[in-house]
C-alpha cells in the first residue's frame, strides 16, 4: 500500500508526524483530498478548518487547524498551521463557551474567534 509522509506543525509545536494513506483539508479554494502520487501544490488553509489524516492503520486523525498552508511535494504533505489542536485534546465545553463569547462581538477579532471555536467543535464531532 502506498503511503504519504505527513507532518503537521503549528507555530508553537509539532502536532503529529507519520505515515498516512490520505489527507483531507479545506483550503481557500475548496476541500482537497491528497492521496499518494498527488501532484505538487501549495494551498492556503481556510479559516477555521478541519484537517483529516487517514493514518495507515485506517484510523482518522482529526485536527482543528487555523490559518496556515498545506504543501504537497514528492516527499509527502506538510501542514503548517498558525494553531492546531487534535480532536482528542479539545475541551468541548470550553469551545462552546468560547463560541458564545465570540458571537457577542461584531468585529473581525470576534469573527476569527468564532471560526476557531466552530472548527474545534467540528473536529470534536460536535455541532457548532
């Protein structure tokens, strides 16, 4: 089975690295699925997006990723996010509270905070 080397890095730390059979991410141009042998590309991650990495054992690693880029080369996939959080690390109640707080504002910062909270909830399998 052909695989991809995937590296997921946020500004503050390396989130995950390993072999995967597929990566799905939402870019500013739309959702993209990357399989082994994919043509090289560079895409900007959509605000408040979710990245799914199908690990070689068949499990999906789900990540809330905010800002950054996805790069596909012959060596694999690099996801460079401003912030990223594994679904297993997301505190759902805290994300819901952050969404409620962000929705009370009407400026660009509140909108960005709401998108981050919504993607954290989606990554955790909750309704946003």
